[in-house]
C-alpha cells in the first residue's frame, strides 16, 4: 500500500517479528472468509471481463498528480459504463427489498397515510407542488421548496402520531441547490444535488456547504416530462411473474403544450394513476411505445457503451439494429448520469457505506435508484399527484424515516464514527483527512480481544457504483505500536479467492527458500476480516432478488461482493523514488518476484499497474560496512490473482466486474482475441508500466500530500505527453489495435531524459514481442491455408509466443544495462 511519508522502515524483519513472533505474518492473519460454493451463482466466462465503470478513471495514471486534475467529463466516460449495470424493477419490489416496506403496508401504514393526506399543511404544500406541475413554464428551481415542504409535512405528521419510527433516524428534507457538496472525488467540478435528506442534528448555517458524508439520501428534480428511465433498454427483473414494464398500463396518447416541446399533455384518462394535475405522457411508466420521437441516425457509440454527442437519441446498451426496444433519449441519459454521479460521490467518502439511494423526480413522477457496488436498481415510476401513486409516495417517505443507519448503508457496527460524519456539517474541506482520528473496532483472534485501529489520511480512493471501490488509509494501532500501518477497505467479488489466501501460500513457500529473499518483495498482512451481512440486511435482500432470477429480454449477471478490511504495513509508492537507478531496481525486483510467484506458490497476478508496485526501504550494511537504506520492489494487490493450475477451468480466476487499468493491459486481452490470461500477458503489462512511467514522467520537486513540504519525487512530464492516445482511446478494441501497431511497426520509444538509460531494455522487449506476434500471425495463416489438414500442424507455443517471450526475454536485457543502471541485482533465476 502506498504512503506519502518519507521512507523510514527499520530492519527488514524486526517489527515484523515483534508484531507476530513466528511464523511470518501471513500465517498469523485472521482469515474469516465465508465459504465459497463452486458454481453457485457465480457463472464463469472464459476470461475476466475488461475493466468497466467509474472506478477505472482513478487508476489510469498510477501514482501521479494527474488524478487530482480529473474533471467531470473524464469520469463521465466511465460512469456511462455503470449505467450498463442498471436493472429495472417494479417499485413495489424496490420498496420491499431496498426500503424494507412490509408487504401489507397498505394495512399497517394505512392509518398514518390517511392522517398525512388529511393534514392541512400537507394538503397545502402538495397542492402548491401540483400547481407547478401543471404549468409548462415552471422552472426547475420553483419545484424545490414545495417538494421539500411536502416531504417535511409527512415527517411532521409522523412525529405527532403514534406511528412507531423508533428504529429510524430523525431527519428532514433540505434544499441544497445551488450550493455544491464538498469532498467528492470528481475534482474541479463540484456537484449540487437539489434536495438532500439530513439528520436532524445536521443543521448547516446560512451559506455553509455540506459534505458528501452528510446526506442520508438525495432527491434530484427535473422540470420536464421524459427524464425518467422507462426500463425498455435495460434488463428487467421479473419477480412473481411481474414484468415491471408491462405491469403498468400504457400511457395515454400525448398532445403537446403550445410552444413548449419539452412537455406534453394527454387526453382524458382513467385509472389509479390519474392525476389532479393535467396527466402527461410519461415514458417511465412502462410502455414500449412511450418514446414517440423518431431515433436519429448514426450516433457515435463506443464498444464500452459510452455515449457521445449532444441532444441525440442514444442507445446506452449498444443494442443491435432491429432490437424491439428504442434507444434512450439524451433527456433520459443525462439525468441518469447525474444520479450515478451522486451515487459515486456518496461512495467516495471514506466511511463504511454498503449502499446508497437517490430519487429522481420529474414533475409529479418519482423514480428511485439504488446502488450497492454489484448492481444499480432502477424502480418503475409513480405519479404522486393523487391516488395510489400518492399513497406510495407517502409510504416511501415513511420508509426512509424508519430505516436504521445500517439500512441506509451507513455501517456503524465497526465504526461508530460513521454516524457522526453524517451528523456534522462542519467537516474538514480536505477529504483526505475527513476521517482522521476515527476508529475501527475490530474483532481479535483467540489470543486477543477486540482491538482499535485509528484512521489517518486517505492515501487513495477508488470509488465505484459497481466494482471493488477500494479506499486505503493510513492507520495506527496499539496492537502494533511500532509499525506504520495502512487499512485497505474494499468490496471484492465474494466468489473470488481472497488475496490473503494467496499471500499466506506465498509466505509458506518463501520460508522454504534460501535466505527467504522473497519475503522482502511481498506485502506484510497483519489482519484480514470479511464482514458478513445478516440475511435481513438490505445488502442480502437485494442480492436475493438475483437468486434464480428471471428477466424480460436481457439478462444480468449479479456478482455478490464482500466488505473486506485488511491491515498491512505501510509501503511507499513509485512516486517516492528519486533516481533512475532505484526505478530500475524496483522494476527488476517486480519482474523477479512476479516470476517466483508463478513458479513456486503457483500464482499469476493478472492486474499489474503502477498502483500495485510499491517500495520498501530497508537499512542494510553496504560493502564498506556502513548502514545504508536499500530499496526493494514490492508487488501488492492480489484481489484478481489466480492459481496457475486453475486458469483454464476454475471459478477462482474470474470476476464479473474488473477494476483494471486498460493502458497497461495486454493487447490480446483488450481485443478479446485471447481466451486465457497467460504469464506473457502479465509480462506485456510490466513492459507497458515501464514504458509509460519512463516516457511520461520525470523527477522534480512537488508537494507530496496536502500537509507536506515540496520534496524531490516523480512528477508528470511537462508539455505534450507521449502515448496519450492510449489513455484516450474510446474503445478497448481500438486501444488493443494501437498497441498492436506499436509492436508491428516497432515504433520509436519516447522517453523522458532521466530515463534514457531504459531504452535498450525497452527496445529489446519491444522486438521480442514484435517477433512473437509475427510468428503467431504466420502460424494462423498457415492453419488457414492448410484447411482440412490444419490439425496435422504442430501446435503453436502460445504461452511464450513461439519462444520469444519468457522470463529470460525480460531479464537478460537488464543484465546488459549501462551507466546508472549497470549492475542491477537479479534476485531470482528461474529454472
């Protein structure tokens, strides 16, 4: 794990032994991983799907300053991927499984709902809101206060009644727009949700900005018809035989408001959803004929499902022509993007939040979004101006009022301070210290009771509405008083082998080796805990919907996730290095430990990126007998690793959603032309890491953290950066083709002056890959020419590209480096 503090690790094993005595720390880790059942709800594709979703953006450039400068548009390309994880459900299913509304809510909550509808203040505010809905000229801001007053009137009636809300959180609705919320991950462009729901104790002063830690949930308001998702372009979950789209009556035929093309009126209508405001056509109410506008032709759409262009009808799902569903309009896509931004930011705050919910209001219609890192549920919409829709609207407000912190997704079992963050509006502006001083109470093992870990600055955060959503924080603990720690909190797939299992095996094998050299290149894990959610929790309630799930049209593979907390030693990022020789030694160390893991414990890493290469500084005696700090490369983050024996047919190798780094991925994996992740694919990733770090960076003085003085370290290179198209490619296949051309044409290598010494090493690797791909292409052509006799040809050694790529191909050029890089230590000789 990374850290921005100066290197100050003591001896290679002193604190390691003190904290754990013997054997090594990985064998002492408290492993509490739930049992995984082969094949049970974990379908396995041939290869891990490529990196998708909002979590990718934060990891693109590795440990450089560029991530601090990402704008909203940078994230939007990836948030669009998260939109592909939406699943449409009937509102009643949403109410039961997300909001914990009882099935007989109309009976149990009926008296309270009638009391609300009969309340003078509620009727006044609700009527005012409906009047705004009837006006085609109503501006968005005019809806905020009436909607807030209407919702608060419901809460006020509840507070005066005998209705039991003791398990819930006292709260109120607050108009936030135009104020921005602080502390989010989408830098430079803060977001301003329209209405936020806050704890009663959270009372911001006039002009004070709230923090993303404050809202329990959010309401976003739109002033036009057609903003809601109609469910016809995304998977629809069928529960008890109910299709959430077909369950709703088709909307009446629309007529246009005069002079206002953004809103429509309808002719007379009947039914439970008829309204006191003029009933308008709503695509969200579930008819395949809801969208009457003709689709425009030829819109740019990437293979990632990204949407480009302004004002166009866009098919987010990227369906084939002839699909029965019509593309989503930009008027539907933009609000969905906005909601997903809010969900992402609610996950970006470094507190233990399992899920989040946002409501999207389009005049007098309401739709709910719920994210839990495995899926984004989208409910069917209700018209809350009158009738059954109004009853459901009131029931939803009651349900939110009854939810506990845990049911709101704010986990307070391990960290009581989570609830304090939601209460305080005066939170530090620097999100990296928002949780500084907060404490985790973690269960111990048989030898020790519960112990405390005190959290410090955020080192890195990788939020995602769907994905691992990893956050790493500095930490201290009286259990390891002399050790600088980090806490890694993530949500890996429940069906995967935990990284601690891989590390435990690696340490067992390292203990057998002469000198135990490999332990210097492995992270030291002191504690691991998987948090198990109760069967009646929201997390499990939503997951249960996808057990033997049935869908209308498209399907969706739901990947259960586990909240995993890991405590390990504090290491140092690549950006802490100050000279090219240290860079060279660290890269060479990673090549060596990566191959050793493959040869001995039988582990293939499969997710190599600059963020997973760390440094350990150890004071050792040099040739002159003087103490001197030596740098060692450490390979971290084994969340996506696999046992080499299982790569072809075992469930442990895959994840339905992968948080990876496309610029560092092998070209065949990007293009989808390889069905198995091979050792040489990781070697290719190591090549890209070295190339991009040496080509796009230099050494300079810069602040390393908000509180530190400027110091010499790795910084981004000035001017036009080489290989920029690798970071901007709109499709994975295009990025794979760019890399293929780089090898096929043996393009020149652009390096920053301090890294010029790496040219011979990189050039040798480039030619090795170029020769290997050429051999493979020639073999494919021979098989094609052979026709029916192709099976008689000897097999091609795809593992090594015909013998061109193996361990020696990357090690031998390093032995011949000159000048500053001469004499780098090769720590492992593979047999």
